[in-house]
């Protein structure tokens, strides 16, 4: 399923992921490969065109980068 938009919600400690035809879903930071912390927050998050908009990539202040496939969000 295609991801339309993704934003980081530090208050909820999750990414808010908007997919076509569905209400926004939350993906908790705790489930991430490299979770953000207060010392290393999310610098950038975007729908990744290399994943054909079926996933998103986030970058932390430290430069660590990881991607999440939309199927992980959907479960």
C-alpha cells in the first residue's frame, strides 16, 4: 500500500503514517531499528521514492539513517 505522507510526532513517540484510503496509523519509535532519543532526535523523515512510496526513511541528527516498509506499519 502506498504511503502518502509521514511525520514524526515526538509527543507520542511515533511516526504518523498516512496511507491512501485509510486513517493515519502510528508506528512507535520503540519498534525502529535506530530509535530517536532526546539526544539524537529525528532530523528528517520522508516517503522514500526508492521504495516506490511503499516505505519511509528517517534520518537522525547523528546521521544514522534507516527505512521502514509500509507492511510493518500496517500490522
